[in-house]
């Protein structure tokens, strides 16, 4: 999935104003809500998001992209578990765990596993269940999301989520 015409127009209007501050991860307009996800090397903080929200809001007001149409603006980080909608999302997520849904070989399929390669419109996912490598055409993917696994199999760190919060009152 690529940007819609409106999403592309928003990207064009705001990208130059933000280029020294952050990177635009995604833009999505659904049901009157304009969601803009931003990233930054080293992670994005609340002050940066607030600054960018002001810049974006002012830029969109000046651009007249929405005319008199009402919309709600949401500016945030993509989050720990992020949607993958474009080829660059998949290629930047190599080595990460994902859940992918789509129509593959004419069958509605759900695959969970690790992205091992991405290129030329295809993504390769190593299946969690059987270790098989699935080569999927990105255009056939209807939904994809990175998945954060809370229980690490890394034996060098024996802490669990519950032990991390011991003594914190949580």
C-alpha cells in the first residue's frame, strides 16, 4: 500500500518543514482522522512530537489541503508495535517479528514470524510455527504489524516483565 492522493499531498506539504527534526514514518487518513507517525534517530520524545504537531497543524492550515473539511490531527510515534503499509516499512523491519495477513496463492492466510529479507516488491518471512520461509508479494498483503515479544528467550537476561516491576508499586 502506498499513500493515497490526499496522504501524498499532506506528505508533500509537511516533509520539508520537518526534515531537520524528524522522519515521517506514515500518514493515514481514515474517517476524518489524520494520523501522522514520526520517528527520530535515538527515539522521539514528547517535546519533539509537540513541536512537530504545531508545525504540521500550521502548515496544513496554510496549505488549504482540506479546505473546509473538518479533520482531527493525531501526531505520534509509530509505537512499539507498528503497522507496515509500504515497502520501506518492511525493509526497515528486517529481523523483527511480524504478523501478516493477505491473499497468498489464492488463499486468505495469516503468517507470524520474522522478516528475513525484503526487496523488489517481495518480503520473506520465517514462519514461527515451522521455520519455513514464505516469500510474499507485498501488494497481496492486506494487513501487517510488528509484534513485540515480551518473553525473551535470551538466557543472559533472566528478568521477566513481572520482575522488572517488583518494588515499583505497579
